[in-house]
């Protein structure tokens, strides 16, 4: 479970986050929706331990991120909006590095990485240096590294933007499976469609504050499979 | 119609903002330290130069002393030119293909002048030793001569940095292919062909192993040492410097001074290893390290392991090269080398970690600290050790700043 309590963050004169509190329960997919500059990425970067808050507490599966960062980060996966990598490593080497840092079973995590890469359409490029990757491929690799260890808490910052339709569908299904297995997922986007179809609850951020929280019943969108266009594309991909 | 003065004014504003930003990235305490080190180094230079110039002027007259001073100032200006040229080359080659801002309607001469100014700024720190030399000559040489030498230094510095940048541009543009060469100017060719050689190639499959975090980082460093050109260059330099220090024992006709040369070159080798380590640490992408469960101990420990390995290699090479020395002398010499090399490389690691991700500042602080240690040693025997160990301990206290690196 992910608990964010009274998080505030200021960049110079601008208050990016203003006393934000929210909880994502185990097995829940919570969407973070807001316009550009609403504070979504700041909130997720703070929750991921990439940058500290000015005040407030982050708890990852019961671990205080400020007090026990290593333990907390072991239980966390983070797919960044603008992912950074060791550019001169291959995707395979980067994933092996992440697996090593997280102390995962090498053989099991290698198999999982290959399976995930296959489903995201990245398998053919695993042995190429990351620096040659397109934006979409970088996002896929970041997502893959974030879910490699099947974390109990997953943070996705505009994670699926840049994915092709087939990979996006596979990633959404994976997110559903993970939450079904008990993962708490916080998923930010400024594209309402992704959140409508994926999340159980939506937190609307506005100028660094939680403006509103909506349950799925409020927008009534069913959590169903691909759209007609996505179905056409999937059919094409399957044929070829 | 848009006036051509508008973009140049915009560039000036950009450069001022860039300078402000660069200054703000260094916290006040570090500024104080840098200024203190610069003042101490200047005081040393002043102390060394003043007596020599006075004695030279007394023996051979002020004209000869002025000529000597002019030679030193020219050497400093040449060093500035070399640094600016190297930076300009790196600036032109550091991107993959043409940068997106080439789409802006900026005339090439303006853009070129802007990039040259940025590269030349790197050499501006050399004004400090030049000023120290000029101040040292005050009272020894007539004031108008000093003013002329100062103006001459500034003019030479300006011309040499521009000349070196022009050479760097020509060299960068020269690499571009035929059709492009005919169609575009040098700047367009240099920028559009930058790093074109780094096309994607398939690498060997990674070995997936269970390992501790510091080992994973250490293995990563080993890979990047070969793959990142900047780090590879520094590694070659460090290896060459180590080999040079071993070869010092075989210097023809300098048997009596071999141990001094070997020690001096081993200090230089340790410094190049320290610079390599700073570059290695600086290559860590902050956002990757921040969200992964990597602690300060792992980040520091992986690099200290490199420092230990490099010091060990340096030591082993000297043990082999100087095996003909009497055992007590050899032991003394090796202890001296081991301690100095370990201190210098540890200092590099500490600066790299504590100032991460500001690699350039870390390199600069290392140069200044080692320069000050050398100066202190020349002034008072063994004083350099005190300065060096103080720097190591002081920097060790600051390594915890690595955790707040994202704030910079």
C-alpha cells in the first residue's frame, strides 16, 4: 500500500505541491489526473524517492521512504515520464543491472524480462545500446524495469504515453494483473481515456492540491478490452 | 525586417543567465573553499615569483625580468587556449546529430560566436595565476610595463582561445562527408555530423547474476569505462601515466634522480586515476540511482574499490620496476607511494560523490586541492601531506551530500 501524507514541495516561488495526502490501497489502481504543471510528476518523483519533499511523509508498503529509503525502494517500481538510463548499456544489461541491484533471482528475472520484452515489442532490441532507442522504446524499457520485480507499489508517470497500441494494451493488462495480485498502482496521465479505462479511482490534481477524488461509479466507464480501432490494429499485428 | 542586433542581444542575455545558473549551482560554502584555495595557490605563486623576479631584475635588469614574466604569461595563455579548444571540440561533438535548436533562425556566425564564448569561459580561471604573477612583479617592474604585460596577456588569451576554438571547429567539421561538406558551412557540418559514428550495434547478451548493489555498480563502471569515450580517454591517460611512472626507474642517465621522478610521476598517475573516478561517478544518471535501492555506501564503496585496485596496480608496478633497490629503501618508497596514491584517489572519489552530479566542479576542486598540496610541500617539507589528508577528511565528511544530489 502507498501512503502519501501532507506532501508539500516548492520550486522557488512556485508551490508545486500543497499539502497533498492520498492513499492507494493494495490491489487498487488509482489515476492521477491533472493539466500540465498540476504537480503530478512532482508527486510521483517524491513518492519514488527521486526528490525529497519540503514536508510530508511517504510510506511504501509500510516503510517510511525518508527513514528507510533502501527498504522502501525495494518494494517500489517507478516508470518515469522522461526515463533516464545508462545510455551506453544495452537494454538487457540495464535490466540485469536493475535485477542485480534489487537482489532478484537472476534466472527468474531474466525469464520475466524476456517475456515482458516480448509482450511490449522490445525483445528484438534488447541487445542494443539504450542511446539508440526512440522515445517510445525508452518508455517501454522504463516500464519493464519498473515491473520486473513485481513490486507491491508501482508508480507510473505518463508511463504508457509513447507506447504503440499493441504494447499499450499488453501493459494495461499487466497492470490489471498486478493489481489483481495485490499491487497498489498510482498511474498519472493527462490523457483521460487511459485513466478512465484503467483505474478504479481518480485523484484530480489542480495547482498542486487534490481538487477532487472520484470513484469509478462517478464516470461509469466500464473496464473493458480494446476499442474498435485497437482491435483492428491488434488484428493487423497478429496477422503480421 | 528583424534587426541583426536582436539575436546577439538574446545570446548575451542567455550567456548571463547561463553564468548566473552556473554560479548558483555551487553552494556558498564551496565558493568560499574555492576562493580560499585560489587565494592560497595565488599566494604561493606570488611568493615563488616575487623573489625570483626581484633577483632576476637585479642581476639582468628589468627588461630581462619583463621578458621572463611575458614568457610565463604566454604559457598560461597557451594553456587557456588549449583548454578552450578542447572544450569547444567536446561541445561540438557531444550531441547525436544536429541539435533541435538548429531549427531556430540564427545566423551561423552569431551561433558560432556564442558557442566560442561559452567554451572560452572554461579558461577564465587562468586569470588567477596570471594576476598572481603580475602582482608579484609589482615594485619589481615599472607600472606601465606591468600594465602593458597585463593587457598583452588578456589580448593573447582572447586571441589564443578564439584560435583554438576555430581549430576545434575546423577539426570537427573536417569529419563530415563529401556532399554535406559542399553544401553547408563548417558549423553546420560539425553540429550535424556530431557523434554520428555512435550508431547502434548489438552487444553481447548480459550476464544476469545475483550480486550486491556495490558490485553491480562496480561492474557497470567497468563496462562504461570502455564504452563512454570521455571515460575511456581518461582511463587511457591514467594507464599511460602509471606506465610512465614505472618507466621512470629505467630513465637513462638519471639513476640518482630516478626515485624522485618515479614518485612525482606516480603522484601524477594517482591524480589521473582520481580524475577518471570523478568522471565515472559523474556518469551515473541521477534519476536511475534515486529510485533504485542504492545507498551511499554502495555508491561510494564501488568507487573506493576502484581506488584501491588502481593504487594496488601502481604499487605492484613500482615493486617490480624498482626491485633492485635495497629492501628497506624499497619498502619505504612503496609505503610512500601507497599512502599518497590512496589519499589522492580517495580524494577523487570523495569529491566525485559529494559534488555529484557536478563533475566539472569536482575535477576543478581536485586540481586545486592537489595543486595546493604540492605548493605546501614545496614551501614546507611534508606540509603537503597535512593539506592532502585534511582535504581527504574534509571531503569524507561531505560525501553524505550525495543523497541530496537531486536538489542541485
